[in-house]
């Protein structure tokens, strides 16, 4: 369930602040004056139709794409400042799970998790890095013996958990997840949702989550940001978003597939 201590009741300063964002690809304008605030301790779900630039927004915030216009602050730092130390500080405090896991295929799970540790903690002995990697592997819900396996030896769900372990390697306060339940069966997706909420509560994480999964939105997200018309048209708790008068929002939350998902959730609740 969404966090009962909703961060929006006393938001304070946003941990991510985006103002007037513009992203263009040639003559195609993906974002035009996009604004978004993400507050500490919340799980914010980002949704939108195909081509609305959900991943482009995430990459802009992470500094992986230079936007055409606008300002982005992350952890109080100017993310568009070209100073290397600013980018390094943001990178050090953010973890990212890309949709496909983005694991190095020639490295074991443990070696993948140790990549950021070697980058930012070169002074650590190999034995300690291994122990830290093992801790993150277990934290992500993988068995201990997964640490010595290659990504090709893991199931799709296990690879996502391995990617999550690497995203958590540096104990970042800010976690980005791009379609974390894509490709998982309903049982595996629900288990991954529970894992994210458990980690968020235990570690005090702020989570920026791109998803198409309605069940994920209802199960763990504190607020939903809807991308449409080249900007965020609404960002609010899901009950408020459901009532927002916009064609895409109404179709997404009240269309045939949405109704089917809602019936499935009700039936699951009755079975329990």
C-alpha cells in the first residue's frame, strides 16, 4: 500500500526540482515547459503514453541527456552545471535500474555490483567489496550463491534483482527505476513491488519509478505524475489523478484494461 506518512502532507524542499524543461529531437518537441517536484521519502510513479518522453525525462534528470532548455536540481545541486564534481556528487547519490538490467554480461553478479564500489571506493580491500556486494545481493532478494553467477544464468526476474543490487551498491538516497516489472509474470511483479516498498521504508529511499503497470501504481506509489501534451499534466495521489479531467488519464485509469485490472485486484482481495 502507498506510504501512510505521505510526503506531500509536509513536503519540505523537493529532492528533485524540474522547471521549464524542453527536450527536442530535431523538429520533434518531446517536452515543452515541463515542471516536476519529487519530495524526499516518496515513491513517485511516472506514466504516459508512448512517445511522451518518460525515459527522456529520467535521463535528463540523471545528466545522461542535455535538455534544450530548463533547469534541473537534484539533491540541491544544479544538474546542468558542467562542473565535473557536481555530476559526480549526483551520480554518487543516485542508483539506477534500467529496464533491461544493463548488467555486464561477462561479469558475475558480484562483479557487477562491485563496479560502482570500485569507482567510488577504490581504497576498500577486495574482501570488503565482496562482502558489501553479497550484502546488496541478499538485500535485493537473491540467494547468496547468485553472487558468482553470470547474468545469462539468471531468470529475467533475478536479473532485475541483480540490477537492483548494483543500483543500491553505494547506499544512494535516490533510486530510479525504469519499468522494473516489465516482462515479469503477475506473481513476480507483485513480489518486486513489495521488495521496492520494503526497501524504500527500511532505507528511507526516494524512488522515481517509470511504469505502465497499473497494479504497481496502486500498490506502492504515493503520487502519480502523468506526462501528456509535452508536460506533466497532473501530479497527485492516485485517487486524485483518477478524477483528473484529461482524455488520456480517463482512458488509462477507467478504460477496459484498467477495469479488468481493478476487477482482478478486487478478486485477489476477496481470495485473501
